[in-house]
């Protein structure tokens, strides 16, 4: 276990300490004629993952924004930091603003909208995971010192929060991607995770405001980088307000904690 813990610390520090905001703006068009895409990463954020995201989403017809908004001091400060980023970059001057939100990102965006209104926001894709959403609680309970070093108070505070849907989703098109695999960390702490109760994979109960959804075999770590698998579905929803006809709308019939083998599915 010590080896896993030290490896985890090194990997997280190495990958996250130099993460920087990504802002790519096409200055050849007027802002009120353009669309913005904002990616709200979560605790899996890293310099490497941002580079992969940038390479995939740039030049796809959007001004691209990947903010640094997660604040170690508190979840409330995290929400405030994002709202400041939104205002500072004049996102409400765009024709439309669209979002891809990893787990805490969806929580933060919802609280921003509840307080400030949706503005020019038209489209939201939430990445959700019945297993990974227990990771903050697992890490806080089982790895308290490491969690404090890496994330400060925000992880512990977020572990006590429920991700609730918007009270009013009028004017918004909402998609949900539901992960069907557990990460290595969650596989290691499966017993602790299981002790919290049953896992809910019912899309309409995960996000009652959804317009469409899909299930993916990617785990949460891979959702940051395997855009060869999930990227076209994301772009299709951003453009059309729905996933493709080939999107998987039934849960994978397997144990999400069982490690996949190459012949388990066409990877």
C-alpha cells in the first residue's frame, strides 16, 4: 500500500503543479458572433491532460477556455473563483457559451448559474461517475494527510456535498456522459467505496434535466485524454444537442471494479 501511496503522490504533484490556464481566442471574428467552449476540469486536472484537451478541442469552431478555478481553501472560494473567471473573460459577450464539466466542475457551474443566471450559456455536458464521485470521500477518510497536502480543504468539503441538478434548466441543452469503470484508486479502495451503499447508474436519476445521455467504458482518468473514444460524441452534442445514434444508452453489463482486458471490449 505504501508503494501505491507514494506513486500516487508523485504522479499527482508531477502532473498538476505546473497546470496553467488555457485560453485560445480567434481574434479574426467579433466576439458576439462566436461560440465559447469552457472545460471545467476536476481533481484529475494536469498539465498533460490540458495539453491533450487543447490539442483536441482547438480549431473546432470555439474559443477555448480551460480555467484554473479549484481553490484549496474552500468549495465556496472555488465557485467564486470560477465566477470571477467568467466575468473577467467577458463570456456573456459571446453568442453562445458551452461547457464540458468534470465532476466538481458541474457542481461549481450549477452554483454559478443558480446565483448569477445562465447568461449566454446554452449547452452543458456533465461527466458523471457513480464510482469516482465517491473518491473525495474515500481519499479524505483513507488518505487524509495526502488529501490535505494535495488539495487542502476543498476535497474534504466537496466530499460532503451532493451534486444536485439545476432548479431551472430552461434555455439549456444538457447531456450526461456516465462512466462505467472505476479508476485504479477506486479499485484499490473498493471495500470502502462499497460501504457507502449501492451505485446508481440510472441516467434520469443522475441528472433529471438531461436531454440525452450515453454510457462509456472509460474510467475517470481516461475521460481526460481518450478523445479518440469520446471526443466525437462530445463534439456532436455540442453542435446538435444530442449524442449520435450509435451512442451507448444502456449500462455496460459488467462489474465496474473489474480490470478490463483487451478482449473484453473493442478498445
